[in-house]
């Protein structure tokens, strides 16, 4: 794809110096990180009613006490996560908290749960959004799947353009949806006070297919708990806020929890008073809107369109959380390092791409039906909640600082409540598809652990052998051959040393080039170079800074400048490359040789040499 077209689609590259400018004020971060939680009111009530109706229309009245119980749970979790944000101002998602307090195994369970949850969140939100549109325009019912995929591409594109772009694009629809639900509540209250009264209408008569018992009520409760998805996103995304980021995140968490509880109560309350029952052709939210605003009224259209938009944007919570979590896992060597790369727009572009593919597969498998997916992703949510709160309990017990006992009690309450809900979900939803997540999470944990184990073996195979360390010396030649070798150094490893030694045998001058990544320390690099390579004549180290995310472009620019300085000298680019024995290993290594060669070809460089280092089995 031509660079000009790429810039048109995704915007101009952003320098690293503008990373702080990509951070957002609270009013812009709220729609990015809370759209999932806020949009869940569009389907959480319906999810609970869909279970209660199995016991007949008379059981629908239980939706209100179930809603109140879920709101109490929302309050507990929100207050607990505010403490987590305070304790982990750099980002306190379940993975980080579990890793620091419960150990590696628990952290991988939390990470696997969240990866599954984020993927299902994106799929459910998009499918529910198209259902809101088809409730408004029934003629679109046969096209729900392709519409979901189109919306998925649009959300992915907006995220690839950068955090600030996404915040601006998503702020207005999110706040408009909140306003429409508030108007729905106000108009509904006016109707109840002046016309309808507060006596509930009887629901359409539906015969019971199952007896009303505790197990069915627990199933309805667990379905309604889908209203709590996305609450953790703010704790994961603290770094997205402007300074003081932790304080802004804590305040935003409280605002989001209050808005979610109020909106959820309003929708469930109106559904109960108007005797709304699940309808395969119209969502519960649409039925309430028709009763309150009138079928075909501008306000009803506005409600449905904003519901479509907020549900579409709710997928953005997954696009904000999934790539960041994947980058953290990559940094800890549980995922390929490529998942931690930031693109030109300072976003984790590979994580976004993986989420796009995974979400599209789920939409195609579910064929636009949210019922199965909703049953699945609440399990991952509450697994992550429980591990996070349990980790915080361990933290407070270990530190025992000022006020530790009250904080421990708050997080302990959160851990107990979410663990009980998790148990209910596993038991009540197991036959409805939750078994797939119960199996998928351990398999994903095994995969993450295997990747880290293989990374350790690969890095051990590339580690510098102390017995083979010798200074890099250019062999003096009379007359000089006039060749300069430029060696790409990405790390101090055996492949890099062998590339330097090769370059010294074919050149009069060797320049090792290290392009600084964000976490690199130039002083430590120079010290390591002096210890391993030495300071022989004709051998030097050049450290380059990269103003942008790319580490390839500064190297290519350096080579081009060197060619202009020495137009008559021969210039050889030497690239160390580790050759894995297994195909799986090729995913783990940063094989920049191919990208580097393509970039040099575009600048018409003539000599490019790969020094291959074959990894042992």
C-alpha cells in the first residue's frame, strides 16, 4: 500500500514526543473506557427477562429485585476498583494485580479471562448494535451479520488512527446515548405520574416452559450481570488520562458507576411497569421507547440510533483494553514481542489487528445472535474481577499501612461477591455455552506459559557465550579495500557479535548502529559495547534516536546519509538474523531483516548481507 494512501487512511505518523498529548481529559477518556459498561443497559435487562420468561410471564416481575441486587454489586466493584487505581496508578488491571500479589499462574488466568472477555465484548456490542438498528428498520434483519462486520471495520479503523482521534469520534455518541436514556426516564416518569400510574401492566401471557425456582432466578441474575462488563477498563487504562492520571481515573470510575446504576434501574423499572416481555423482532429498549415516545416519533428514532452508536462504540472498550493487555503480556514474554509494538499513530497496531480478526470470527460463528455470546463473556469478566480483588486483599495484608484494614475489608467484600457470582455463572450457564470458556481459559493459559518457556530457551540459545567473546578487530590491509560495513545491532547477543566479526573480515571500517527503543538506556548500551566489542581502531558504535515509533527508518536514513558522505566507498549493510529450528519460533523473534531490506531497496542500496545464526533444537 502506498505511503500516501496509508497516511490518508490512518493519519500522519506521530512523534514519540507527542505521546503525552495523546493522553485525554476525563470527559474524552470516559466514552472510550466506559462505552461498554454504559451501553450494557441496552441488553442487560433483556438478558435477565429472557431467562425469567421461561417460567412464564408471571416471573417477569422478579427482574426489578434482580436489578437492585446487581446495582448493589456494581457499587461494591466500583468502590473496590477505585482502591485498585489508587494502589496502581500506572494501570491496575486484573493481570497486573494478580501478577504482583497472587503469582504467575493466577495472573495468566486473569489475562486469559480478559482476552476472552474483550473479544466477546467487541462481538456482543456490535451484534447488539445491529439488532437495535433492525428493531427500527425490520427490513435489515437478514443483513445483521454483514452490518456487524462493517461496523467492526469502522471501529478498528478509528482506533488505528490513534487514541485522541478515537476519543473525539466517540465522545458525542456516548453522551448523546446517556441523554436519550435520561429523557426516556423523564418522559416515562411523567407518563407514570400523569397517565399510567405505578401499577405494573400485565405482561403478554406466556406459558411456563420451566418451573420458577432458585436455579432459574440465579440464571436470570447471572444474565443480568452482563451490565457489569467493561467496569475494569478504566483501571486498565489509567495511562490514557492526563495528569494527575490516577485521580482522574478514580473520579471517572465513580461517575461511570453512578451513571450505569441509574440507567440500568431506569430501563428495568420501566420494563417492569409497562409489562415488557422479550420479543424476537424488537429489543426491550425499543419496546420501552415505543411506549414512552410513541412509535415512529423523532425521539424514538433518536433513541434507537444512539443505541446503535453506543453499542458500536462499546466495542471500542475492547479495542482500548485488548491491545494494552496484549502489550503487557508481550513485555513479560507471554505473547510474541510484536504485540508490544506501537505503530506510527502510537497505538498497539498488531493487537488491534488480532482483535479485528478474532471478533469477526465470533460474529460469523454466532450469526448475529447475542444470546450465546452474552452467556459466555460474563464468566471471563467475573473471573477477572475475583482475581483482582483477591490480589488487592493480599496486597493490603502484606503492606499493612495506614487504613489498611478498611481497605482490605472493601476489597475482600468485592472478592467474595464476585466469586459467588462467578460460581453462579459457571453452574447456571454451563450447559448454555459457558463450558467453552471454562475449557478455553486453561488452554489459553497453557499457550501463554508455553510461549514464555520457549522464549527463555530461544534467548538462552542466543545468549553470548563467555568463552567465545573476543574483541572485534578490523584486519589491516595494504592497500585498503575501501569498504565500510554498517551492522544493525538490536541486542547484545551471539548473532550480533558474529555479524560484527563477519563485518570486520570484509571491511576497513565497521559501524555498529543501535536505534534506541523507548525503554533503552544509552549509557548502559555504551558500557556493554565496551565490555563485549572493545574499542579497536576502525570499529565504532553509533546510537540513533528515533523520533517516531519506527526503528527501521532512522537506520535507513543513517545509511543514506553515509552513502552521500562517501559516494566512492563501497557500503555493505550487515544484518544478523536468528534462524529458528521450528516454525513457531519465527513468531517470537523480531526478524526485522526482511523489513530492513525492503526499506533499503526503496532507497536503492546495493549490498545487503544476512549473517545467519542457526538456533539449536
